[in-house]
C-alpha cells in the first residue's frame, strides 16, 4: 500500500493539470508568434507558485522540461575594397617649355651661404594628461629638477603632464647673435599630444654637441587637434609635432664668406639642376656680362667666378646680385618621380617612350578576422566557447595586351599612358617595368 501511494504521488507531480481553456503540452499564453528559439515555454506550476505558461526568469524550458540554450551570435567580420571613379583633369594653360628661362639664383647656391642646422633635447610641460607615460618621463624630469637643486623621490612623479621632445632649428646664413628664429619640436616618447604645452629652456648645438648656437623656450603651436573619449575620438593632422614661431634666439654667430681670400666666388648647382649643359650655360651667361670671369669646374656642378679687381669690397653683394639675376634656358631632364606612399607620379619634358605592348592585372585580397562567442544556456553544464571567423575575398582583373605606340613628346607620353586607364599606383609599377626593360627613356626616382 505504501509503495502504491508513493507511485501515485509521483505521477501527480510529473503531470501538472492543464490550465482552463488550454490543452496539455501547449502554451497557455496567447500566441504571439514566438518560437522555441525565442525561449517562451511552459514552466512547471510548482516553480514558485507560477501558473502554466509563465516564463521562468533566467531559465528557458522546453515543453518536456529540457533547458533551451539562448540565441547564439551570428555576426561575422567583413572587409571591403572600394576604388573611386577615374578623374579626367583638364589641360592647363601655359607656354612651351622651350621658351622657359630661369634666373641663376634659382639654379645655383653661393658656397659659404649654406643654412646651419642645430638641435637639442628638451622638456614640454603643461600637457593635460596627454604627455609621456610615467615610466618614460620619470628619469628626465628627475634630472631636470636636480639641475635646479630640487631633489624629490622619483616615485612621486605620477602625472602625465610632461613630454620629452626633440628640438630643431635652422640658422640662416649671416644671422647675428640676438636674432630670433623659428623652432620645431617633435615628441620622442608615447605622448598623445603637445597641444597647450610649453617648451622649457633648451640649448641647441651643432652636430658635435660641443658648441651652443641657439636657445629656445616658449608656448608650442600645433597644427592639429585631438578630442575623444573612452570608446572613440576624432583627430586632425598631427598633434605630436609643433612649432615655436620666433621662439629661438641665436647665441653665437656663424661666419660666412662669400668671396674667398683669393677673390673668387663659387656657385654650386642644385642637385636637381646639375648637368654639364647647365654649368656651361651659367658660365657663358656670366661671361656675357663680365667677360672672362667665369670658368666651369671639372665636377660638372660648380662655376668659379673671379671678382674683377675694380670692384671694391663694399660692392661685392651688388656684384653677386647682378650675376644671380642673369637668366638661362636650363636643360630638360628625362626624369620620372614616383611616390608609392601617396601615388604621385611626376614626369619631365625629356621623357620618351619606345613602342611596346603591356598588360596588367590587379589582384585584390581582403581578409577580415574575428571571434564569435557561443554562450551555453543556464544550468546546461556547458562552457563558453570562442570560434574564429574569417571572411576572405579575392578579386583579380583579366586584361589583355594593350599596344603602346612610341611617344616623342611629353604630351604624347601622357596621351599614350592614359589609354591604359590605370590608377596612379598601378601606373608606378608599369613605369618601373618600362624603365627596367629600356622602353621608358627616362630616369625613375623614388621620393
């Protein structure tokens, strides 16, 4: 009898009575279109006194009493490569390059009138938490305070209001002590911004570090800005490089002699204008004004000019000015400049092309990696798992050979290359291949 009573009681517990108006095994709540994946299932009546059809908070049950896992994430990573429309620039107005003449002052520099670079290491303070990390700036700040007879425990330096910077300046030729010069500063450590910072007194010396030629200090001006929060931000230009307009002072003058002890002035061609033809034309232009005073040097870059004996020392600058105002027609250089970082391509007048056939194909591969987390249901005994997800896209062009005729002028070269319809970065690769094969009659230089 006892065993029969226990079996009857167990059967009553496992089979709850259906609610009014509901059939056994169905939801008692109104049909709202929910499915098993949404987790709205019948809960046992004995669970906290809830009636049939109530949803247990935190535990999702199936009609048979099983545990339903929560909805799993189904997102994936994506990567997209987009190419903008082709820009067709219009032809600009100008004059034929054969008529262009340039003054000697834009082609040569006077020996002894070079600019002088000075540099130093300084500290920028007043940064609102955008300076170097504490571990990086602690030692420089401690050394700086010691030079002012202030000794503190380095562990007390915990703020990020200072940054270690490189300070550079250019002293023009003929600058005298006391004159002001511009100074440029750039962050060395992991500072986020130099905005609103002040450069402490810094000495600027030559490459040997033995002679101090200038000093610098004052507020820094940056060309950009950076604002943001914990989850995002916005920035424009660089905030870790700044300038001090007239923030440097020359402490030591640098002697410069335009005329040598033997009475000569040396004119050195700029590297981009250096050629035998230009040197000869420069000497001829000077001799046309002062016969027999100019002579080309054997290094193909310089011209030696003898100062006439009837020119007094007080007129040396006027004599040099009349020389630099003379104009010549410089050589046309067969030169192509390319910059792979920005996609810039620049061609000179002397560029020529031989007839050839070319084909090119773009291969674009986009890869996106992410992890997708699978969360088990409550009381299921499962473990959270992370699965890698990869989205890979490969796109390759299928182009045929294109016949390129020869080009004898810059205009023809541009028209021929535009037939390819390439992007600037593809054009750089095509030009380099043409140069290596001898089809492009020009020197390709990387910027």
